[in-house]
């Protein structure tokens, strides 16, 4: 990403942070946004407040322990979060407008084609960096989009470019929503 001048938002699963502290610092130091993707990647839609606070809180603590700061935006696993859970969170919630289902395709060409077919200015594209095919697809997507005049930025930067002031507990699927 650095070589391409592209930025991204990485939503981290808390239980996978230990042992990867240098990578998390590199993400931060290279200008990427770091967010919270829960501790265990369990569905949070109908969990108790105590479980929600544990899943989000433990991950926030792990990120803060490495990067400092606070207020790490949340992308709940599977994009699912109930109204009562949303009301408990004091940060913006991120969804996506383009999901190529990279976890199912596991093919860089197919993932890249799926994104490029659907993407429009202001979109939030969902990819999972735990799959090598998705990482390869990301580079193909970035190269193709930059040829079309797009700039790859963090979700926070994207919303700011569109004049969107993020609100706590609200889902954002693209920068086009107001």
C-alpha cells in the first residue's frame, strides 16, 4: 500500500493482535486507520451488553496498548449489530457498500472483477487481508481504480472528503449517505 500511496482502514480482531504488535504499529505509522472488529469475531447482534462491552472493550484496550489514543471505530462481525447494541457504542460503525465475498471466491481475479464492476465514488469496499487472494486482489483493485482517477483513503478520510461528520452508534456504508 505504501508503494502505491494508498491508505486503508484495518479492522482488527482483538484476539489476533498479540504477537502482531509491530504490524499494528506499522499500519498506524504508514497512515492507515485502525479500527475494532471485536475480540473473537462472534456475531454481536443479540448479545448482552456485558458481552458487547467485553468484545469491543478488550479489543479497544489491545489497540490502545499499542497505538494509544481512543475511539476506535467499529466494524461488527458480519456487519450485524442490534439497535440496543448500537446505542451502547460511542463511536461510528462501519459497514460497506461493495462486498465481493472474497472469503468465498478465494480468487484474486474474481474478487478484483467483482469490486471493479460495482464500485462507485464514495464506496467502502470490504476485503479480508487474511486471504492471500484478497491481498493480491487489493493491489489489482488499487491499480485499476487509480487509473480511473480514484484515490484509496481510510474510511475516516473518505467521510471527511464528502463532508460527512461521523456520529456515534450510526452505521456508514458509503460516503454518499448524509
